[in-house]
C-alpha cells in the first residue's frame, strides 16, 4: 500500500514546487502596483487549497484503510477534493479562453 501513498506524496511535492515558482514576485506578500488583486497570489492560493484538499482526502483514505476512520469522512474528503479540482480546471479553461480571445484581437 506504500506505492500509491508515495506516488501521491511525489505529486504533492511537484505541485508545491510549481506553486512556489508561480508568483514571479521576490516577496509573495508584496502587493501589485496597479491596485487590483494580484492574479499570481490568487492562483497560488487556489493551488494550495487543492493540494491541501488532496492531502486531507489521502489522510482520510489511509485512516479508513487502517480502521480508524469512517467511510463518510473519506467520501466527504474525496468529494471536497473533486470539487476543488473541478473549480481549478474551470478557472484554467476560462483563463485559456480569455488568452485566446486576446490573441485574436486585431492590433
């Protein structure tokens, strides 16, 4: 059973590396000069929430396998992770669509 857990840990580690490299700011707490919300920080928070939801569902699954957790807790955690992933994919699709629309604009 250690193989799936180590694969999940490796995937979370890669996601954390991706998250830490996405901001482009020397200080992640640094505010943008335009006055609006920092898009990179919003993406970073979203990715962190998905990673945390995944860790929670993995923990619930391992607890259920070992007999310490309940099926309801595991199903709830997996559902929350699925919802977070679907939300993230939807935002990604909208960003790509907006980028493609900008690229089609005449100069």
